[in-house]
């Protein structure tokens, strides 16, 4: 729904009730037929740590690494410059 700012100002309590009742409702507020604001319901914030818990669950589902572990940091120069030093 699009409303001018003066109309929205007059009907604000009713608009807030409408948005509160229907979470998907949105009201576009216009000034000179240009949308400048939107009134919509606030989405509930997730509990702190929800993303970290989801990542940990995902990591448990991943396959375990195979083979022996190698220290990447000790082989950086070999990876960057080749086994015999800088390539010329």
C-alpha cells in the first residue's frame, strides 16, 4: 500500500495495528509520489550464538580429513616459489 506522508500521519495508529496483525504487510510512505520510507513489521532477532551453533552442527556433518597432517605455514615458500627457489 502506498500513502502520502500526510495521509500516513493521520492514519498512523491504524497502520501500525495493520502491520502488527499481518507481518507481511508493508506500507510505502511517499513525498511528491516518491517513496521515501516503508513501514513494516520488525523481524525477531535470533538468539546470540545461533549462527555459531549452526556452523558447529555443519562441521560435524563434514567428512573427516584423511592422510597425515601437514603444516602449511612451513611450506609457504615452496608453494610460492617452487622447490628450487624463485623461478627466473
